[in-house]
C-alpha cells in the first residue's frame, strides 16, 4: 500500500485524508490471464494498480481487439460503467499477477459526501482516465503503428516485454508479423 500512500502524498493529500481513504479500500489479487471484468457486468471499483499489468479489450467479429493497457502506479476502471452505473461492453484482464487497491462506487460516493479530499481524488482519477483516452485517440488518428509502438516502448520499457506480441500488435493496430518487422527496424 506504500505506493498508493506515496502517490497521494505527491498530490498533497494530508495524512488524515489518506487514512480515511485507505480505510475504504479493498485489496484484490488476480492471477495472470484472469478476467477482472467481463462484457455485460457492472464496474463497481475504481482501482489503483500496485503490481501488474491490466489489458482492456473488446470482442468484435470473434476477434479480441486490445485497446488499452494500465500499468503499475496508475488508476484504472471501466470508467463508462463505473461513473454511469451501466453494464460495460469491455473486458478487463490481468496480464500478469496483479494486486489492486480498489474502492467501490458506493464507498467513493460516501466519501464524496463527507470529505473534500475524496472529491479531489475523484476529479484526479477522472482527469487521468480522460487524458489517457484522448491521447490514445489522437495517437490512433495521427501516428503510424511504428510511432505508437515506440511511444509505448518509451513510456513502459520494462513492462512491454511482459505483454504478448499479439496483444501489442492489436493495440497498435497491426498483425503480429508487422509488429515483428517494426521491432526489427527499431532495434
């Protein structure tokens, strides 16, 4: 839980506020390749990844399409489902063993009512997820697959080796063979 305490400390949260928030958290552990959330379920948690890598994907025409990853020391959730209280259309999978610190939507709403800092946390998490989404869309519209792969490699060099080639290829919008050629050109 130290990683989360450090994260909040950097944001200027007081020790009392951090303690109140931490008392509402639930630790959840998932094994590599385990589904955390499936299409048709309701996302009940906003989670902070202490360890591991998470993959977001959809299934279209019987094919898995990876559209995002989340890494250590970051928030993740199926934000459309979590905030709108609707069933999700995505799958979220633990690519590696994961340990998550999660707050339920219900507990977060209770914290919002009694703690200004919780509102700040909610805003920060929402802004982080929205910023990530906008950047992803811009990358898809303006960058080549090689540029998208290079950006991911620059941002997450030690984690990229833990993600199977087929998921990386899907994420950048190419087939695995094309990604292999991109990797050869870069190295």
